[in-house]
């Protein structure tokens, strides 16, 4: 892998080479030293930094050009990540007079110390750069590093005990050289191995060649090269599949002429019926000429219905070094113009983009954001508590060395990445140089306590003995935990971080409750408290009766309506019983409605407070025949009589007089009543009295007499249908005469009304009266029922006869009808 840390050193090298050659010609100390000069220059020219380091350290034994050789040795060591060697040689330069010629050496030392986690010492060297180096690029980067060092010091303990990172120990992986770019696909780990080399006589030095390999995690073995859908004889790297596994992206890389520097281009293959189709190089918008375009990762863009490709490139116009770009790949292979993801790119380097579609998170590596040194792995999410923030994955994943190529599973609980941290393979144990190995991150999900309270929904009191069932509904639905506590209502249950649950509370004779709980993106792992409100079930027993007889009424439909939601919660019809049982819920208000064809329905309200403490509620509903109900709506009918009518001065209880024969005579006396009562009054009392007397005769005397005829018409229809009816009459008298006389008088008045039923329309009720299907029952009350302010003075004719108070007392009322009742104690 090319050096990621040393910027713009080519001009420095040319000056140093010129200096070394000049010294050698002047001094001419030994032919062997001159040979070292030549092979060192050639090694740097070929970017063979390992050989250059070996030659530089060998040449130092001659004691010539020591400072220059230390500088070159530091550059070579840093290029192969041999940090201890680089630190040693660069510090020799920094402590010499030669440092004035190369003040940027302090920057390199700072980078080396930063990469080794020596933050305090690194800060000293970056501070020197700001005061000593004129190059604004070095100054700007040193300033950024100082900010990052502050973050690194403050976050050295930013570890998660649930996150473990370890070197992969699979057989055939992590050889003494580079393995990187891991991606797990359905239990198969794809990665790139640089362990094989090739060379020929015309080429120096030997160069690594990358091969994509596959390790079967199920069978624990390396698979044959033919299992990879690319040519194994060419330099390939950076394998990546789309989520549906129908597209395969990779890079083909070549070394620049006479160099160990690689240039890469991005290709793709598509799945076809017979396997994989031919490889296709992505268009020039992606594979910009003169740049390295690498590390592709594709995702499906649901908005555009195209593949969105993330990749890294060092093309011109970026923010600095390698940047991460995004581009849309159309079905025909053409693309949009790549977009620089400028909110994550820096003046340093960003690499290895990976997008987790499930968590909508973009992972990448960078040495430009606050980190621990070298390349750190970061996450940028569009959802969750850290959305739209660049988050360092912390010291449980990142080291002060380079950490790249992070790719996780959907839930981000398992991931593979590459790192050259201590513990990785060394190309040379003495130099501690190279190499990238594959590491695995495993997350042990945190446990969060759920406190589930089972409560009564009516009064929020605790309900002991409920069963709490936890279903894990993250991917599908499966039972996770069950809790039953006979004597408690608080259930403490462990949940696992990063999951989604449905909590259900159940108990016999209760309506259960449920709630959904997510443990994803929690701000902390404090206990989660949830209340589950159970509703107690009650038993409602309803009985239906006929209203006028209290006899059990069958064939009734009963509905129970929940008034809280205005919905029918239950409905039953019984043809052979008047009993209905229902389940209702405590805390709800209900209407119980009973109905039957040809009957008036009955409704009973059941309020929550009335039955909160009852286990069983009994309610009776009374239905009345519609015809009888309509007849009852006419009641009461008040039939008014003139003074001492019928049969004046009679001592008899009975009469043959019909009410219909005498009420008109009474009606005709309206004028006399006005004269006798109002004539002595003065205005406006006189006019008011006349108006009231007129209203009495029209609205009471006349209309009630007419209502009697309507009543008897409807009654005949009911009787014709075979029903038995009891009619109750009450007779009244004014207190003008003696009480005994008034008793006889009120009885005669009742009889006159009874005569109407017997004689109506040529005796149409006679048959019903004879069969006793129609019973007319008399209840004479006489003056005992009269109001106390009615005059009983015989001498005071005006008030005892013509006053409306006295006139109102002279009446018979049809007060009640019942169906087939022989007697009633109270009316």
C-alpha cells in the first residue's frame, strides 16, 4: 500500500541525492560507499523503500553524509510504516544542524509519534512546525494535528466493554504480508491478499500482486481461486457486492512505470443466467485518467432507482489527498457526474467507504478527523441519535495506526476491517515494517433492564399475577422472554441492545395490553420503564321482559354499545330464552339496548362508576308492544265535567249518561264562565282571566275529548290483534259538596267514561269487555285529591264553580294501561 503520510517529498529527495553525489565526488573515500550512493538513489527512484532503508543503514557505517542518510532512512522507514526506525532516523536529523535545511522533519516526527500514540511528544513537534516551517501546507496540517491530538488525549479511554476487536486467526489469512479489504457475504469472507510476488529480469524491484480470495467461514477453509468471479492472474482488489448479490464491483490495478506506486480503475460484473457476465470498466466520469480510482462500494438508491457507488479517488479538484465520492450508475453502465462528499472529506486522506443500508450509515477511514493517529474508522449516519455527525468508532475499534476497510453486518454487531497495528504481521521483525492484517469486530449487545408494570386501567393500581411475554420483532416475531409473578406487579426483564420488542401483558378475566420497545440508538443503557394497563372483564347478565306484564320476553336482540368508542361490542339474539350474558370492561360506559319487532326498544345506561366493584352486573330490560306504547303516548287523557254533572243531586254511584252526550253542553258554557268569574274584575285582570278561561275550554275540555276518540280507535286495533288490556280511570270532584257526596259524584263521572267504551261505535268494545280481555278499572278519589286552594264554600258560587281552579278538579283521567294485568297495588 502506498505511503499515506508523507506529502510532497519528491523535490526534497532530488536535493538530497544531489548533495550525496557531490560529497562522494569530492571526498572519494571508497568505491564501496559510492556503490551505496548509486543503489540508494536507484531504490528511491523505483520506490523500493524497504531496500532503500537497508542500504541507508548499511551506508551509515562509513560515517559520511550521516545527516542526509538518516533523513533518507527516515523517509524509507516511514514509507513502509516502520515507525520505530523512522522515528530514530528523523530524530537524528532533527537534533543536527541539518534540520535547518529540512525543517519539515519535525512534521514527519510528529506524524510518527502520533501514529504510535505518543500524543504529548507529538504535540511538541507539531508546535515546532508552526514556528519553523514556511510551507503553508505543512503549517495548516500541523495546526489540524494539534487539534486532533487534543481529542486523542481526551478520548483515549473511549472504549466500549461490549466491543472487542481481534486479529483473525483463520488458516490461510494474515500471512507475513498484506491482507486487506475484507467483506463477508453469506458466510464467505472475501479479501485481498498481496502475498504472491512476480518479477522478471527487466524489472526491479519485485512487486506485490493483489488477488481476491474467499474464505469459507462455515467450513473453515480457503476456497479455490475459481470461486472468485475475476481473473486471478491479474492484479485485482477491493471486492464488493450489491445487497442483492447481482452486481460485483472490483478494481484492477497496475504499477506506474519504474515505480511501486499503484493506479487503480473500477470495474463491475453483472449476474446472468449462466453465472457472471463479462467485466465492464466504469466510464471516464468514474475512472478519471491520471488518478487512482479505487475501493468501490455499491448500494441501491431507492429514490433514483439506480445503483449509487461510493469510491475513493485522488483526482484533481478534491479537498486533499484521497477523497470519497458518490456517483449514480445507470443500468447501461453510464454514470452521473461524481459528487465529492465534501462534508466528510478533509485536506488529509479519506479511504474505504462502506454504506450500511439497514442503519443508513456511511463508514469510512480518515486521518483528517479527530482520531487516535493514522487512519481511523468513522461513521456518518442519517438516522439515530448521532445523525448527521461524524463519529469516531472509538478505541475499541481504532488504534493509533492505520485502520481501514470496515464492513459490518446489517445490525453492526459484527464487522471485518484491516489494520497495521502492533500484533499484525511484520515483513521484517527488526524494522517492524508492513503489514496490513484482517481484524474482526464483535459487539456483545448491552443488556438493558425493562421494568414492566402491570396496572389496572381503571385506577392504575398494581395487578399481581399477570403474565408478561416479550416478543423479539426485529426481523420476524419470536418469543424472547416470559415472566409470571404471582405476588408482584413489577416485572424486571433483560432486553438486548439493538433490537425491537413487543411487550404483552395478559391475565385471566382481563383484557391484555401491549407496547413496542426499541433498544436501537439508545442514549444510555438506563432501565426502561413501561406501564401496561390491563382492563378487568366483568360479567353482564341481562334479562328481557314485557313491560306491562313483567313476563319473560323471548326472541329479543340485545346489543352492548361501548360509549367510549361508540361501537357495538357485542350483539346477541335469543329465541328460547330471555337471558343474555356478556363480557364488559371495567372503566367503560355502556348502553344496553333490547329490541324486538313490533316492540318499543328499551335502553339501560351502565356507567363505569356504578359497577367498578362488582364482578357480576344484573340488568333488566322491559320492552313494550309498539301499538301499546303509541297508545300510552296519548296518556294521560283528562276529561272535564260541569259542576255536579252527571245526574245533579244524585246519591248514586252509577249513571247511564255518556260523556260524549254532556261534554258539549259543558263546552257551550264557556261564555257563562267568563261572565261569572271575570265580570267583577278590573283590567287587565279581567282580560287575562277571560283569556285563561278560553284556553282552558279549548286546550283542555275540547282537545281531551277529541283525544279520547283517537285513544278508542287505536285501542280497537290492539284489541283486534288479540291482546288483553287493562285501563285505569281516576275520578275527581271539586270540594264544593260534602265529601261523601263527592265520592258518589266522581264514581258517576268514571262510569260515564266507562259507558263510552261500552257504547263506542255501536258497541265494538262490548265483546272484549264481555270476554274480559278489556278491563276498565275505576279508581274514584273524590275531593280528597283536590288542591287545598280550591274553594269549598257553597255561598261563594263564583269561586267554587266558575273559578278555573275548581273547574280543573272536576275531571276523570285515563292514567294508565297495562297488558293483561289483573290488579296493581300502586298507581
